[in-house]
């Protein structure tokens, strides 16, 4: 059977062709539109992630509205946006800041020249897998960074008194 559309529609009126194509494409367009409307994750407020965060052998972070300050002598700050990701939610930080392992077993933040920003997945309280954070209310006060030695570093919200 020839799949040539000219032969397929041979002998059909324009009205019948339009009806045939409508039967095919209208449901597809409706499914795509409904998916775009209802499958969009809810936004996450910056208030959800505010606080002081600590991690084992890594500098503390003070997350304020729109900026993160590092507990180090220079007290560098960088910006972030809390947003939905393909799977879960994340902090998008700029400039690209990563954790470098030092010989002492501690980590320090360094600016990575290879990128303009990094994505730090937010974690639910019951799992270290970002896919389990399906809505902002699942946030367990934790996010994850990967050190330059490929080890995951989990930052956990701490009491404000432990912040610098």
C-alpha cells in the first residue's frame, strides 16, 4: 500500500480531508495543552529555603533572600534562585560555585570557571534522592552538592545560633 498522501485522499472532498485531519490532530493538541497546564510543578518560594545550613567538613552557608553567604574569612556571597527542575526542585546558583576537597579532608568553595551557574538539588526529609521532592511542602531542609572528588555533600538546615 502506498503511503503517498495524494493517493490516500484521492476522491475526497476538502471538507472530508479537513474532518479526517481534525480527528487525528485535535486530540493530540488537547493532550499536549492539558499536560502543559496540569503537569507544571508548583513554584517554590524563596522563604522555603531560608536559613543556616551546615555540612560535614564543609563551610556553613547562610541562605538569605536572593543570596547565599559562605562562612569563610572573605564572607563571599553569590546569588541563587529556588525553582522547579525536571525532577524535583533545585537551587540555581551563580556564579558556578563548587566544593573542592583539601588535603586536610575539609572542603572549600571555589568559583568554577567552566560554567555560569550550578544546580543544587533540594531534598525531601525521607530521602537523598531529589526525585522524591514532588512539591515544595516535601522540602526537608536539605540540599545536595557534589564535591570535586565526586562525593555527595548534604547540607542540612541548622539552628540560627550555629550560623556565623
